[in-house]
């Protein structure tokens, strides 16, 4: 199982590269979408990691992929600027997935 990072900054990409996780730095919505679609084509990919800022650019596409795809697992990580509302994101994901409001 492979992991892949789509990041909006080079610092996160370098850090995860040191841990053995390959990735790409993309700033524009089109670049992020293209990287996400290429990642979905890789059948060996088990986990697709987004930095929060990159994920925010393609929020609707990520939500649709989470609802329709079994793999890869899509996760968001905070970047060097810290975390947004992680608890709110988890609550929203649970609500969208199973309809349970926490």
C-alpha cells in the first residue's frame, strides 16, 4: 500500500518525503484536481493525504470521492500554519457519511 501527498507548500512535502511518502506541491485548483485524479488512477495507492489548504480548494471533489470510492482513504493534515477546526471537520464527515449529528 502506497501513500501520496498533495500539498500546498514545499515544507510539508519535504517533511513527508523524508518519511518515505511521495507527493506533489500544487497551488491552483486545477493543479490540485489533476493531481487528485492521477492519484485515483494508481491502484496501489492506499492513502491520499492533503494539506488543509489544498483540500479546501477541492472540497466538493473530496466529499464526492469519500462517498463513492472505497480506496484510497483520503485524509487531511494540518500544515505549518496549524490546524483549522479538526473536530468540526470530523463531525461534518460523520454527519455526511451516516447522517448522525454529533
